[in-house]
């Protein structure tokens, strides 16, 4: 831990304390991260929009969990750097919310036949960490930022969420279903990370 640690700052939206710090392991370069304190029992690490966050119980020091997962942090940072580089070459799409809704309705009708299922309701709102999500009630929530994505990426996100209605976990069964329509799903996943960083930087 660095000798000088900034005093906690209060998040105006949550009223929770947060700190921007850095840590190093032996002779490695500094790792920048933000500590956020919550009323939770167990700590966790998250990368949101490319920034490392240590989500900690009150009065707990994040040094231990950061050192324990240093290899994971390094690999994640390398992946993010590659996505950020790829984002420089991407172009966004200008599409109104109504146009997005129309496009998604068409995609859903096509995939209903492929997967033999149907969504209950579709909701649209801005989401902080996901492109979309599905609920146990078969409801689908769409991040309105998707209106800036190319059609193929939108198709992949919708198909991905519908498959989750069949298989919740990202296990072999899940990816076999994905492969039936998207052979290049790994490249698609990476492109979505790149678009995420790009759109959140605008």
C-alpha cells in the first residue's frame, strides 16, 4: 500500500465512502483501484468500465484480497487494454430508441422459432453494467445504449439472453446452443467489451 492514502470521499448518489488508492506487489508497477465500502459480509473485486473496484465491508482493508488475486487483476487489465485499443477503430450507429425497439421485435420473432420460447415482456432502460438481462419471469430488459450498436451485435446479445432462459449458467450446454448460430462468439464477446468502453467514454 502506498504511504500516502487519500481520505475517503462520499459518493453523492449512495452516501457511501470510496477511496482511490494504489497497491504494488514486490517490484511490480502500481495497480490503480477504487475502494467502495458497503454493508456486505464478503469483499469482492469488480471491473466496471475498465476501472478496478474493491467492494469492501466497512473498516476492512482491501490489501489482502488485491494481493491474493493479483494474477487475475493483471490478466483482466491486459484484456481491457486490448479492448480499448480495438475500440479506437469502431464506429457507432445512430439509431433512435423507437428504431431499436422495432429492430429488437423483429429479432425476437425470428429467434422465438429457433429456440421454441417466448419472452413475457420487454423493458428498455439505461443499465450500468450490462447490455441486457433476463428474469425468472421471462422478462427481458434491454440497455438503451444498444441503439448505438451494429445489428449483428444486437442479434448476438438478444440470442445470448434468450439462451439464458434455457440454460442459466455459462456452461458447455449454454455455449453449444450459442454456437448453433454464432460460430465466432468469442470475437463477438470481445467486440461488445470494446463497444462498452467506447460508449461509456463518450
